[in-house]
């Protein structure tokens, strides 16, 4: 059975005081009306503090990135075991900002996914096309490559532990959301590709989130689509009110 998962990606926003305030607002007002898994992904520097503050709450903790090695001389990087040791259950892998600004390839992301899984983290693997790719009818081709190369070598059992986030790059932080029909079309395609990489039952069990300007006023319609099993939320996760309104859609 699929789990519905809504995650908040705080990106490089909030100082520690703001992070604490946001978490207090979330945990004091979170009723989990929809019985979904809610995840917050603060910057690395706040993970320990947020982890402590989330104790006793059903809100889960995720990181925004991870380095694909167990340990070593990788100045400035963070290993999967380090994330586990501060209470992370999730990690975002392959966000379009990392693909774009840090030139992370599908092959490198495949390594990150392997290390995350080996260490018991649930990766949220982001895929999505740029505007020019959509406009030149490349959407399915781009996403097919991101899935085939990024998920290469994983067994069906491993794939079940990966969450996919479909994030059209043109919809991230732009206020332009994919229409529920556009999103559903790509989600159904992703599920079909996942079935090719495993089998239909596995593909059906995988959570596929939509991300790209999800807001309280568009979440219900998006979540109403059969292949949309959650959301990856950026801007609207930075205010307790709007994130709570989304998770209580
Ligand atoms: C994101 O950061 O993954 C994202 C989807 O951002 P926003 O919700 O602001 O578009």
C-alpha cells in the first residue's frame, strides 16, 4: 500500500531561531487529520536541534542532501550515517537546484541513492523537466533517463524504499503549478517506468510526490489525482500556517 508523504524543503532559508519557531508552530498545531507522513527538511546546521524538538511528535526529519561515501577526507560534506545519527529518516536526492548549480548527474545521484538506502534512509529522488524541455516535447525522454540512470541496479525491494518526487523545474519557486492533469499525466508515466524497472505491484506501492509551487489553495486538487501520493513543498513550508494548511488539505 502506498503511503502519502508531504515533505517541506526549507532550502537555504531560516537561521536557528527561525527554525525553532517554525517547528514549535508546526508541532503544536499538527493534528494529522489525513493520517499522512509529514517530513521537514531543514538545513544541515539545524538538524540536531530540530530532531530534539520533534521528539514525541509524529513529524519526521529529513536532510536536503547527502554525500555518497561512508566517511573520509571530504571537507564540507555529510555522510548518510551522520544524518542517521541525528535522527533523519529521509533525505532529498537530486533536487533540480543540485542538478543545476552543482552539476549532479544521474550517475552520481544513483550513488547517493545507494548510500542512503544502505544506511536506512528513505531517499526522496527528484526528477523533472525544464521549461525548454517541456516546450520541445522532451518531458518523457528526460524523465525516463533520470529514472533509468538514477535508479539503475536497484532491486524491487529497494525501489519500494525510495520516494519519487516529480518536480517540473519551471514550476519550482515560480508560483506556476503544473495543472493537476499535467501532473497526473507525468506521474502515470513515472509509475509505468517504475514498473519496467521492477514490476507492476512494486510500482503501484511507490509513493510519487508532486512538487512545484504547491500551496494551500491547489493542494486538494493535486492530491485528488490517482497517481499523486503526496507533495514536496518549498516556499509554502517556510510558514507554519501554510504548511499546516497543506498537510491538512
Ligand atoms: C522545492 O523546493 O522542491 C519546491 C517545489 O519549491 P516550491 O514549492 O517553492 O516551488
